[in-house]
């Protein structure tokens, strides 16, 4: 909480404004994957982007990292990092910040490491390029980073090839790699989804601890609400390419201000209340090529009324620093205050 | 939580970005195929019509007019025996194209059958056939063809036989691989369990899928056969003189390359154009028959 | 690292049956000759006495199995017979000529890599761009060019036309060799590059789409450092087997190209022997080249294993 309060007063580290991402197509009917998304992440803050597959959370992250797949483009909006507009950066400038200022951890540790290069060398690559370290110094730093991720016998592990390591170890290597240049911001794309639940927990703890040690901020994309609650202090819930709700993790958990968030909670298992019945969300998300007017969740929303299907639904601050895109937030959730 | 994947539909991966509609395009909208067919048809027509089109008898010598440059009478000049180069070029197409197209038949049939047997039945049959294939693979194509043509004696039939002995192995390998994949497909398993006998399963269910691969390969194989024929001709091991043939034309011309260079260039260009046409057809067929393989 | 090469002896052992088959083919070449081989080998100079003598010398009046056994045991003693033309053991001739051909092959492989890698990088770095299309046309045209004709064309332009390179021959010193063999090697490289470019382009595109390249980008790698550090090595791995398969074609091509540039290698020996009806020499060249190709297959596996740490052929062989 104190960190969040502080972040209000200083310049945000990352500022995403009205970001719209899509696949332009000459034949009309282009798909919009992310629509008018805005949020800010302060220095040292751990920020979660939560949503189902296809909600646009990963694309948002990739746009920040400049790693959008071929054919997918930022159609509108701005992304500022450290005061610089990353979307207008030259590839050269972009490469200068990727690593030492901003780093990324990917979803699939099995495929995200170069299979033909020893992991130590892969970790050392960034420090050599950006910190100007010698080969030996960079290698030493790599071994040290591996040690800090809690892998035993780091010097030996540094000489391993990725295929010789388990998924959990590989993800630790990815974390070591991402943090090797002490970046101000670490972007994580579902970093624990591919791992066993027990390993997941260890990796998350490690990630949080190392980020704290280095003073790095975190932007964390996941579909798993439990993961966000464990890792982040603030979060946005995305649906069909839009932010539905934004707030501090505790407050969103205690009193969600959007029917979609509420439905998400009800469809996810809760370990504190194992007897509760899971309530799947009926229906399917809307088409991305031809989205319906109004609130994208309206067709599946149990509270929906006629006015939900018309007009734009901007994010509105419904409580202190707690925003919702639902017109009816006050009426539906007012009682829970 | 409901999980479904929308993102994957929009990932512009090469494979998925190819909409189904394009697969259903009729063959005549396939640019490679049409261009290839046009080129090959023109070459074949020129070959077939050579007796009509050729201004001179291709083997008639006229030593008074030897080694002339291009002129109104001889568009491409004359060779050292005074024979009209253009006429020889046209008649050469008859030889090179005929052998190229015909030579592909035996290896195609033999290789496909052996490959299908090896892939379908597996076991010791597979092992034996594939060891034989390995042995033939150890010999570079040209080496074996040259040695065989030498052993079998000069003439067209030796060339057919040599090519057949050498090039069936490629069909065998391709078809075997395809059959092994096809055999594991559910519909083939179902057909087998349904009591269809082996010949029927092979012929009706595996055949059509596999054959298309072999046909696509056959296009590049024809190119290869033409390569072999002109190379043999160049080395003086192919079609016996004085029959006009592109390879031997190039060999004859090499002597005079400092002055009459086009005599060496033109027959080669004819080979390249033919090869280009066949390659385009092959590409087009790949697109048409198995779009998912296209990279 | 070296422990991963434990498969090599085993792999060599596996090559034995193939080598055995190769000897069969080389042996039976004689028996494909229509009529009496001795007669047709002697050709115009065949007199009944000579034919009888040669028939006896070749053991043609013995049972085939015995002949083959004889052939094998001679082979085991390094005896492939005497050249009819030069009256010296053919193996001696082969050992004289082989270095020339092997140098030519190695030279072509180097030039092939110099041609193929940049071109496929050019194509793969901007798929669908004009330069990609330009590079993709190369195989269409390139595969239809007879090797010897490419050689004649290079000769025409760079030897006859500009005089930059010799018209033929081999030279005396190593520098000379490289100078004389440049055009022949370039010819072979040009003729094999289309296949390699095609496969390299495809595998580079695969690698460029891979997660680990995204990881590398997220570390600030880009442009040249990305290609050199991450793309090239991974993309070359699948291409290695393509190169391996095509080396046979390359060696076959060398035999022909040697004739174009008058290079005293195995190819010229083969063609000379054929015209001289020098059968043992033809057999020896065929045998040598085939064994070489089999060994190249083993070498391909070694390179593959060294390049890709995931490959463990030792295990696959024992399985």
C-alpha cells in the first residue's frame, strides 16, 4: 500500500495511454485485439494484468516490449517508459533499453531458451552487451545470478544446455537472465502457467523477492487470479481487449466493482472455501472483428440491462483509486461497501 | 474459469494465415502452375513441330558455311560442320524432352510400388528394400549413370535403363515416408479394422494421398533426367552423333567459345527454361495438392 | 562433448552393410555388360586369343559367387586390379587423383556456404519483401541449370571474357590450386546452392518465429548480433542434413566439372577410363566415390551432433 501511495506522487515508470492494437487488413474487417487500454506502473510496483486467453493482455505486454508478432500493429495510443515514447523509438534505441531498463520473462520456459547455447552464456549475453563486462566477468555474474535464484551448484548449472534442465529450473534461468542487468521493469507473460503447481509457488516467491532486491517494477500478465494476489499490489482485469476494472489487489478481491471480475472469482477455485460450487461464465467472448456496441461483457452478464448494449463504457473511478467500466457498478456493488 | 483460445486464430503464423478459401481456388488461378504449364507446353510444341519449324535439316553438313555468325539465313549461325544451330536446337528438344519425360515413368512406378510396400508392410521387407536404397544412395547420380551407360553401351535404351536403375530410390524413399504417416491416420486404421484387405487399403485409401507427393517430386525428377541426358551428351556418352542434342551441342561449341559463344549459351538456356517450367509446375502442384506443406 | 561422439564407431559399423552392397554393385557392373564382357571391354582390338586371356584374367569362367569372393578378398588386400591403360595398380591412380577431387569438393562446400548463408538471411529477414521473392526465384532457375553448362558460362565470362581466371588446369602450389579451382568450385557451389538456400530460408523463418529469438530480442539483441548469436546456428542444424544428402550430388558434379575445366581428378580419370574401356579404373573410381559418400554420411551425423546439444545418437543407436 505504501508503495502504491508513493507511486502516485512520482513520475510513473511505465505509462500506457489509449493503447489500441489490431491486425490491419486491406480487405476490411480488421481485428482489434486491444482497445483503448490505459494504465500506469510506478517504480518498484508489481502490477497485474488479468484476463482469459484472447483478452488482449499478452498483446498489451508484447507491445510494451516491442515484440508484437508480424502483422499485428499498434493502431493508436502511446506507451511511455521512463519518459520515452517506446513506440517511436528506432530499433537501435529500443535494443539499448531492452535488457538493462526493461526485461521480459516468457510463458514457455521449454522453448524460450536457445537450445544450442549453454544457459550461463545466455544469461551473460545481456550483461556483456549492456554493462560492458568482459566475457569472464559476465560469466561470473551469470553464475551469481543463478545462485541468487536458489539453484544449487550454480557454476555447474551455468554450463548446462536448456534441455538438460527441468521446466522449473529453466524458468529460474529465465528470471536470472531477465534480472541480470537490474532492469527497472520486468515484463512477465504467464511465467508460471507451464509449471507444476508446487514449482509455480516457488518461482513466484523467487521472482517477487528478486524484484524487491533489485528495486525492479513488475508487469505481470496471467489468467490466474491466485497468482496475481500472491505477486502483485495492483491489477487490471481485461476482457475482449478492454480494461474492465482496475484497482489495488486487496480491494478488488474484497469488493470487485465489475460483474466480469465477480464472475471470474466465482469460476475460479477458492482454496479457502473448497466447498463452494464453481460457476462457469455462460456464453463466449465477443468477436474481435465485429465487436458489439456497449459493454463487451453485456451478452454474458447476469445483471445486464438494455442500456448496457449501447454507448461507450469508460473506466470510471467508483471508489478511491478503484476504477470500473460498469455503468451499474454503484447499483450492483454499492451494497458491499 | 472458462478457457478458450482466441489469440491463436489471429497469430499470423504462416500456416494458419493461409485461409481455407485459397486452398479451394481452382487450378487455373494458381500462378506458378499456369506459368509452368505455359512454358512447358511451348517447349513441347516447339519439339513436336520441329520438322515444320526448323529451316534446315539438323544433321545435313555444309562445310562451306561452317562457323557462321547469326544471319538472315541462319538466325543462330552454323556449327563447325555448317549445320544450322537453330534447327539443331529445335530437333534437340525432341530428343532431350522425349527422353526426359519417358525416363521418369519406370522409376516412378517401380519406386512408388516398392516404397508403398516397404512403408505399408514394414518388417523385414522394409529393412531389405531400404538397405538397397541406401546402397544406391551411396553412388552419386552422375557416377552411377555414367558407369551404367558405359557398361550398357551407347544408345537411348541404355539411358532409360541407367536412369531407371538410379532414380527409383528417391520415389521409394518419399512414398515410404508418406505411407508410414498415412498408415497411422485414423481413417486408414479404421479401414483396416473394417476388414478391407491390404491391396484395397493401399490402393483406395493411402494411394491418392501418397501419389500426389510422388507426382510433385516427378516434376523435379524430369528436370534431373534432362540434366542427366545433356550431361551424358556433353561427356560424349549419350545420344550418338550426329543426332542433334543440347548437351553435345554445348560440348561441340566449347571449342569456339572465344568467338561463337552463343552456340554454347543458347542450348543451356533452353535447358534452363524447360527446368524453370517444370519447377513452376512442381511448386504449383505442391500448393494445390498439399497446401499445408508449403513454407 | 566428446562423450557424445561415442556413437561414431557404432555408426561406422552400421555403414558396413551399405559398403558391402556398394561392392556388390561395383562387382556386378561387369556382368551387366551384354554378351561377353571381355569381348566388349577389348572392343575393336578383340582377337579370340586376347578375349580368352582376358576372360581368364577376369575369372569370368568361374562361378559368379567365386568371382565375387575373389573380388572381395583382393579388395581386402587393397588390390583392385591393374589399369589396362597405365599397367599400374588402379588404387595408385586413385590415390594420385583423389586429393584433387577432394580439394575441389571442400572448396565448393566453402563457397556454397559463402553464397547460401547471406542470401537466405536476406530472404528470411523480410519474408514477402521484394528481396525475399528475388531470392526465392533462385532455386527455380538454379535447379534447371546443368552443372557443366554453368561451368562453361563462368569460363566464358571470367576466363575467356575477362581473363581473371585460368581456362583450365590445376597449377602446382596450393595457392595455384585455389586459383585454378576457383571457377570449378564456384560452378559446383552455384549448382548446389539453390537447394541449400531453400532449406536455410525455411529453417531461418522457423527460428525467427521461435520463442528463444523473442527472448534474445528482449535482451536487446537485434540485427547482426541476433543472427550470429541465435538464428544462424539453430537454422543451420536442419540444413546440415540437407548438405549431407546433397554432397553426393556435389561429388557427382565434380566428376563432370573436372572435364569442363580439365582438372586431373577422379572425374577426368573416370571419363578417360571409360573411353579407354579401362574397366578396373572405372570400378575403382566408383568404389572410392561411393565409400567417400558413405563416410560423408557419418561425418554429417558428427557435425549434426556437435552443432545440436540435444541430439544424442549414442542413445538412439542403443535403443
